């Protein structure tokens, strides 16, 4: 294969959707797999809807996903001379013509079609205007659009994903290339740019498949071969409808804000329509490059499973080196504690987190003592009779040497044995005292990270709080303090 040239061409009228991100990823993988060129082109000719800040978001999302480009970004808004030159050439060669119909005339054509039970199709009436007359009318200032003279023959779209499709003569009308204000339209600019950039393969969503015959006709008019087409299957939500915000996050920056890792999102969206073979599921970008081929892309729609993405992200979280993990957590807020404590805490808690947001939230206990407790938890594990046990546990743990989880657990077990209770009957009140909740990583590993002084202070404060509950109206110490578990 000659080294391919592919492009990703988003419009800055919205942020980068995961469907667009998948298109970018497949183009990038294909280029890297075959030593080709990956081009980034910003299709910003829609002046009213295109916004620079959205372009910046798209570029940020691409960089965040690790999808570097070899050429560009090119902006269509800066390429007007190229489109004018192509339009003039098609006109001079008779492959395009001026059409002078007014909006009222076009509306009449539309209504006539509707009356006949057909969709609007331009009937090509301006084809018959002699060139000299068209030149004279244009020079006199009469408004016109430029239309492509679509060839009267079958147009073939040979798609490596969706298969071959044939469009018989007459399937297309002579569509507009340039509006009456001189503004070039989408189909025209796309094909002019693809020819100018030497694009060999067009990999894009299946929603563009209806455009393909128009593009085949345009490539032919421009004197260039059609690129190889690969139209990707749709990405659907869990309900089988086109993925959108109603299904949850759909933009790349939304997933970044939720604490999804770029390598996890790359991996996940790569599998929405591509099979690497075997039962492979988790892959780095480098591994995907080595395995990627257009032939293994499927035509069927894929469903975006947010739970599956969260699971996969959690798996990636377990493997990140400590230094990078802490750096990634900082934008989501980390507690004000010693750097060593933060690293150890992050490594301890990450097994229970699926996103960076969840992990950052779980680390809050290392920056501040619990301020509130759930009333039901207090009723179950904070009965006043437990207070003396919690105080004694605080003193035992504080005196433990070394202050490491194995020794700490041994000290707690010894105290429980002395009191004739199960370790869990002592551990759950301690867990509540230290974290404010009843779910946490392994208790004694967490105590080791919290440290001697913090552990002692929180246990004693909790014991005091339990004792104070006796003084509240209607509260009384139970005859048997434990046995709730």
C-alpha cells in the first residue's frame, strides 16, 4: 500500500463528540499503522455557527486523547482562494453552470414536485442557458448559484465497511456548489480540499454515506480519483437511539471532567465498531496501531455502555504510576496533607474508585476530620456503651510499634479477644470514627496512612461524641453495648 493520507475534519459548531473522537482515532490508527499522514482540517465555513473557542476545545480534546496530527490544523475559512479557483475551473470546463432562478421560482419547482408526490429536485433548467447569455447576465449583476453538472450515468460508491452501493443516472440533481453570495458549500469545499491534500482514504461516520455519491461526482469533475471510503457504523445509546446528551456524557471534555482517563476512553471507543481479533479488550494505543485494519471494522451500530467505560477506567486507574496518579488528581481537588500521605492514600483508595473524581472525593478524609455522621450509623455503631472501647482502642493503636497495618490489626484483635467480641464489632465503630462512613479500604492499611496522631484524635473525639449522646433527650446507654452486628 502506498502510504495513506487521511484527514479528520471536525466543524467547530460544537464540542468533540465521542463519535467524532472515534472517527479521529480510526484515522489516526490507520495512518500510524501504514506509515501514512494524519491531517487535521477544521471545517469552519459556517460563519454563523463556528466559534473559535469550540475549535480550541476540539484541539485540546485531540491532544488529551493522544491523537497528534502530522499536517494542520488547516482552516477552511482561510482557503477561499482555492475554492474560487476550483469553481472558476469547473465553470470554464463546462462541468458546472450558473443557475439564475429566484427563490420564488425555486419554491414553485418545489411545490410542483410535492404536488406530484416527489421530494424537491432541481430540474436542471439552467443547463440550457448558452454560456454567452450566462456570462452577460452575471456581468450585469444578476444573482446566480453555481451548480454541478451531474453526469447522466450510474455513480458507484465502493465502501470497505458498508459495501458497494450504486446510484443510477438521475438519482442526484445538479446540486449547488457556490451560493449566490459567493459562499462555497460543504460538499464542494470538502472535495476540493480532499483533492488538494491528496487524501487517499475517507474514514467517517455512516451518517455521511448519503453524501458519498455527490462526492464521487465532484471528484470526477475535479479530475481526481475517488478516495477509498469507509463509513463507520452508528454509535447508539443504551436505548438503541442515536447517542446524545440524554444518555449522559457524550462530549470528550465531559468525560475528562468526570475523571475518565484518556487511555481508557481511547480503548473503549476503539472497540465501538472495530474487532482486534480474539478476545482482546484492553489495549494501549501502540497495541491498537499494530492490530488496526479497515477490514475489521463492522457496519453494524454499536451501543455506548457508560457502565462498561467506568469499569474499564477503573481498571486503568489501578496501573497508573503513583506520581502520575497524584498529578492527574490535583485538578479534581486533593486534601491538604503531606505529599507522602497523599501518594499512599491514592494508591490505597484507587481499588475502590472508577474515576478520578471518585478517587479524589475518597481522599478528603486525609485532609479534615469527619464533621458529620449519618444518624442511622450512629444509632447502630455509636451507642454510648461503645465509647470506653473506642477510647481504649485509641490508646492501644497509638502505642503500637511499628505503626504498620499488620501490627495495628494484631493490636485490635487482641483488644477484641479480651472483651469477648468479634473484631468487626470494634472495627466498624472505628471505621465510622475515622472516615465518617462505613465503607472504606482495608481499615488497618488506612489507619497506617492516616497516622498515629490523626487516628488517636479522631477515635477519642468520636468516643466523646458517643458519650454526649447519653445527655440528649430520650437517649440512654444500652445494657449490652455491642451485639448489633
